C-alpha cells in the first residue's frame, strides 16, 4: 500500500468536495448545504432571474427569516416597511424557486445558525455556506462552514458550487481544566484577545485539546461561531461521540441503519498523525478567566478582573489612534477597571449564545433572584424550538420572576437591524459576537461576555465577576 | 453578470487611517434592507458621516472638500466583521474603484473583487507614506495600473500582488458564475454521486 500524505480534517473535507481544480483557477468547491435568509439573498435571486436559471438543487437549500424579524408579536405583520418588504421578498423568492422556508410562526423558524444544527441539517464532513459570517458556527460538527457574500450566494444557488482558494490551516489547542465560572464563550473571547481581531485572517482553524473535546455541542458552537471575529474563514472541531449523540434522531439526520453507517464514515474525520498546519497555537485552559470586552472590536477583551490597557501598554504605536477613538466611543478611561461599572441593558441571545443550554445556564444562575432596577434584560431564544423547550422546562417562569423578558426568536439586538436596539450612549452586556461601534444601535456601547457573566450583571446591575455567584 | 472592466485608473485619494474598519461602520445593518444592489453609497460610513439629526459631521473625510477621488486609503484589517456584500456595493456606489490598505478581511476582499472594486494590499510602511502624502497634499495624483500591478503615488511606485484569476476577471469584467456554469455537467455528476 502506498503511503498517503497525512492530512488535516480540513484538507480531507476540502479535497473531497473539489469538483474541478484547474490551473490558474480557484477550486470549484461543491456545497452540500446552503442556508439563506432575507438580508443577503434578494439580490442573488435577482441574478438568477436575470440569467433565467433555476436553483441548482433546492433540496440542498434551506431558508429562514431571522435578521429583520421583531421579537415581539411575531404573529402580526412586521411594522417596519423595509423589513417587511425584505421578508416578503424572501417568501416570494422561496415560493418561485421552490426553496423550503421556515418562515415567521413556523415551528422551525429561528436564527439560521441555530436551526441548521437543531434540525440535523448540519452534519460532519459537509461543506456549508450562508450569506452570513457566523456560518462558522456549523464547524462545531466537523465540517467546513463559512460565510459568503451575495455574489457567492448567487453562485451557490445557480451551481451548488463556489470558487474558492484553499485557505491556510491553523490549529488552536486548548488543554487543561476550566476554572469556576468560565464557559466556552470565555475561551473564544480569550483566544481573540490574545491573537487580535485579525489574528487568524487567511486561515481555517481547527480547535483541539481536551478543554475543547470535553465541551457540549452547544458550547462548541459558541467557539466556532466567533472564529470570524479573529478573521478566520471558519473554525471546526473534529466530530466525536458528543457530536454523533447530538445529531442522532434529529429531523433531517439519517435515521436507523443509515445513521450508523454515517457514523462509521464520520469517525474517519480527524486529522491524521503527522499532518501539519500552517500555524499552531496552544493555550492553557487554567489561564482563562471570565472575560469581557472593553473596546469596539472583539479583540479588545480582557479578564473581567483585569484593567483596560494604558496607551503605553499597547503593542504597536499604530494602534494608538484606533485605541483612543475606541475608548472615547465607549466612554472609558485607559488603565481603568470595569468591575462595578453600572450597565443599562443585558442581552442574552444571538447565534453565539441563544441555545437551550445557554438559557439553562442563565436560568440556573438567576433562579430565586431578581434583576437590578437599573437594567432592562432581554432573553431572546435562538429558535422557536429553543423557545418551546425553554417553556416546557419552566425557564420562562424563572425569567419572569427575575424580571427578565423572554421574547420570540430572531437575531434581535445583536445587530441593530430590527426593532431591538440599545439606545445611544447606553451600556449593554451582551452574549452576542460583536462590539463594533453602533452594532446594537447607533452610539450603543457593547460589552461582550458569556451568558453566565451577563446573568450575574443582570442581577447586580453592574459589571460583575461571576465567580462571586458560583 | 459582467462587471465594469478595470484596467488603469488615474485619480486622487481619500485617507481614512483608522484600523479595523468593520463592515458595520462601512454600512450599518439598519441600511441593509434594500433588495437591489444600488443606492447604498448614500449610507456609506453613515454614522461617521452624519450625526443623529442627519447633519454632516464636518471632520469626517468624506465631508471634507479637500479630499476627493476614486481611491479610499484605509488602515489595516479593513472590512472585518459581517459578510455583507452591501459594504462593497456601498463603497462602489459612492464612487470608489480601489481600496488601499495593508490588510483586508477575507470575505470583504472576495466581495470587493466580485464587484469590480479593487482591493490593493501594500506594506504597512507604504501605507503610512501614502496616507501622509495624501494628507499633506490632497491633490497628489495616484495611478493604478492593474495590468502591470503598479500603484504609483506621486513619483513613488509600488508593485502589488493580485491573484491571476481575479486579475483576469477584473480586466475583462468576467464573474465567477460564468465559469461555474460552464462546469454544469461535472457538478451534476458530483451531486448525484454524493447524495
């Protein structure tokens, strides 16, 4: 038998999806699963209409409405005209082209990166794209999943392929035991704070190590979700028993013997002994604490007990201008601590942290407690299924007693596109993924943190070290 | 659809030295609601250009009459964040044809190239010099020669890298779908074999 070159899991999946590799061209990569939503698809469907072509394979495409949707009174027409038009355009396009749509009110509706996994549409070994950068979430199942632009959405609708150059590979290994009050969101915020918001640009990341493999699927998704926040094309985790157990029995997963056969295939999806990466980073789980961001990109993060750097402590002089501008926007002083700082809003939601496990974590912490009077707290489930599950488990009662508002599913206050916005100048502790200027609404100020840290802050009304509670 | 062809460009530039300019700054989410590709230029850098009452913020470069031209020169890690192609559409719609930076986020770079907007990567050092040259003398003439991959700022020439395939697309106004559609038979076979 000839000796094959050892490959990373990323290379195995990529190479098995190349339909055509031609000199002077990027690879034509076959896409197994395409998710679409109302914001980045209308112009792509227009392109198909102009060319007079159909969707290549509708069974590989799934649509939902999430970015623009209100999280209250979803049974009523969307109030805002442009948002309503965009959702209606999605409806029309899905009908015309025969694409399955989980529309508002449907039992499967929700944030696109939450519903894919929970419906079993997301599986190991696949290639998955969506016109949304947080498509990297799906990589938690051991697949190649990445965000694309609308021209690329059109490519995939038209041909089920995308033209792509193979990115470089990076391994991020985290070993050791996480401390008290530290959850997967802290792991990823920690990594990004160490390597910066562009530290993995050009790379596809594989997360490994026992601190990763010991995590649940929900927790793994949180980590892969934020791969893009360090610039990575995507991030994946090799599938294992935790993965298979999560998928087993889900709506669109293979069933019975077909599932067992798939699992045997999926077990081969791991990086070969001796395979090499273009970059390898390693971190110790014990060094990670509850994290919080203080600036206007996700790389500007620190342990909640640390203080914001001073100008003199910046690594590069070129950062000074952006750093100063960022802190001015946030209304914060270099060198100061955030602990005890009053906040105005708490947002628990988004494709990063709105799965049932996140809501359970929050409920467990706030059970029997009430929110501080200075904060408004929104809990926005990632999908209708998460919402229903939360109600079945009685989490809604716990939230209600605590003064938290449990809303209906959608992207909500993660991106300031729908009705849910943080007002100008207000501080919000958010479990979402971006703290960019104006991200949660014009002039809003965002502190990114874990659901646990957000829950603790909701109770005290201030930036809090969650370890006081656990 | 074929895009505008890009060969050479002689123009001036607008300097925006901020680093990590994310696509939420380029075009905030609340302006992503159109269902066509046109008109996004009006809201390019919306919250840096206008205050809450829609008055122009005079200090912002796009409101500064000193600067004009079809090249935007920006700090490193330009276009990070969301995959919204609307960011590339907004920059193009406003009238820019080139963005120069020392580092671009991946998805933005692809989106730009897919829309006839040329992202040019230069060294940190060259970027600094270019920003300085434009700020000191806004009328500095800049020439982009895509065929020969040369960026000329005043008298200083710098060569830049661009992927050969993408260069051909830009020069001829091709897009990726034309190529992929030509692979239809192979893709069908692949799809059937992998279902």
